[in-house]
């Protein structure tokens, strides 16, 4: 079989072989090549031990996070080289200890042959993800494989084979033995697939969702309300599918209504979810901290969730719109509007709310195009100017005056200069 292999990977294998070691391309790269997909990662397995690998590649930047794996860095890409797994020092044992049959293949560059002792190519043809030999043993060796099965299924749209599926469901609780950072990385990959809802629905069916994000399951059978088509859980997934594949947006979409089940109240024959934005913000922060997301990302996602339910009225004046933009932050505006649009499209049974939202976006765009925001972005005077001019000390009053001046500037951006603002201060001078 002729497979397209990058020049650097070829040179790595050639160097290992010239040093007296066996070396093969393995794992997802072989699977992708057999499927005529472009591999994302290139992994190599070799008979060389870790210290021998380091010796062979001492002139190439490298590091080691696992005791049997050396990662080479070339042109800002990483290439993992692992020693044969197992005790026999044989390739077949190494492949038998890998997670799924479609990943338990090796490519021999010398002969051009795919080595496939566990029928991975047959499972590719059947579009199946099957655990190697005994799935429970593979999952016990590394419980992250429970979630990886779901992730791979989401990425390549393969079905999880029945025995493997039932084993995952029965062993789902063992995922908690994994480091949260590793779980987070798999969840990110699921979130960035073209249709993340498929992966998250599979997590529910395999009991992994209950273990990893039980808060999402609180809305699994709860309807949003009479004007909504779906349960809260399905609405969250429908919204997630509709935003572009950037992690902060996908996370915000997934978690934006997660607070609804905890604030739901029956009022006048219907359901109220008052305060769900604040509750959702708190829950999302807790979930993301538990999964070790970065502080910067947590803050960004939580901000979108807090503001996602835009309470816009077409009767708003331009000053109200400017205040709204400044409150959410110009840097968050496009993301917030995209999230809200997806939220509406994923839930409403009629187009009334969509019409109101489109009116909002048209008016926001008009303000941006006019350059109005440039005139109000920063007040021409600051707190120190106010204290000096009015002869007052630092305190809450200064903040209140600044807010008052901002309101005046939002109403009439042309007055945002020191002379005009001091005239306003003159009127309130003690």
C-alpha cells in the first residue's frame, strides 16, 4: 500500500532503523491514512528503549511526559516515539495493548505493508469502534479510553461496537480515576467536532455524562416552556451545534441555560426561570474549574453566560443601545450576538423573538458603522479631574458622577470632551 508520509516522519524511522532498531508508524495516523483522511498526529513505535531514543535524536528538540515516550519537536509540530509496549519486545504485543482495533495497526515503511493483527481494516470498512481483544482490560489499563471511544466516534462518525459499548456503560464510573486535565482535553475535542451534540448524546447513553457533568443531566427531561420545542438538555446541545467551533463559544452554548432546572418555578400555569443567568454563571464556573480550564477561558465563558439572555426592547433609545454594548464589552459583542442567535434558533416555536433580535443586531451594526462607539469608548475626564474640579475626596460619589457623565455621553456622544463635561460638572458643583 502506498501511503503519503511526511518527510520528517520518514527520516525519523530511517534514523531509528540505521541505529539497529525496528520502527513503525502506528495508531490514528495509520487509521486515517487507510480512510484516506489527513492525519493530525504522527506516532511511531520502536524496539528502542527511551534512553536509546533520546540518544538517537539528541540533536533534535525533545521532551518526555511519559516514561516510555519521547516527543520530538520539529517545525512547531510534535511527533511521539514510544517504546514497544508489553514485556516481549514484539510489535504484535504492542498493538494488542492499544485501545481500539482501528488504532491497533502499524505501517511498515520498508515493505509498504499495513500490519493489522486485530482486523482494524475490517472494522474501518464496517465503520465500527471495537476494543482490542477484551475491552474491559483496555479500559482498565487507561480509563480515559472510555471517553476516547466517544470522542473518536464523534470525530469520524463510527458506531461503537455493542460489546465495547456495554463495557463502557458498565465501567463509566472508572473515568473518575483520570486526571481532570486529560478529561478536559477529550471534551474539548468533542466540542470542536462538526456536530458536538452527537458526542454528548453518546456520553449520556454510556453513563459518562452522569460521571463527568452531572449538572447537565438535571435538565435532561425538563421542558423549557410552552413556547420551546425541546427539553433544556436538548436545547443546550442544539445551541452548541449552531455556534462556530471555537472553544469559548461552544462551552458558553453548552452551559448557557444550565442554571434553569435549579431556579424553575411554577407561576400562573407556566414555568419561570428567573435568575437562571446568574445561577448558570456560578454553575459553569464550578464545572470549568473542576475540569481545569484556564482562568482566562472561564472568565470569558462565564461573562457570555451571564449576559446571554439579552432583554432588548425595540423602544430602546440609541443611548440604551450604547449602554448595552459598553456593559457587555465591545470585545464580547459579536460572540454574544452569535450565541443569542443560536439560542433563539434552537428553541423558539415562532419567529417573534427572532424578529426582535434581528432588529437589535441591525441597530447595533448601524451604531458601529457610524463610528459612535469611538466617541464614547473613554470619557474625556477621569475620577481625579472630578475630585479636583468639585473639591471632593475619593469615594462612591466619584463613581456615581462618572456613571452620570457616561449616561450623558451615551445620549449625546459629541459632548465627550473636557470642556463640555466640565460644564455639566459646573451645574452639580456644591
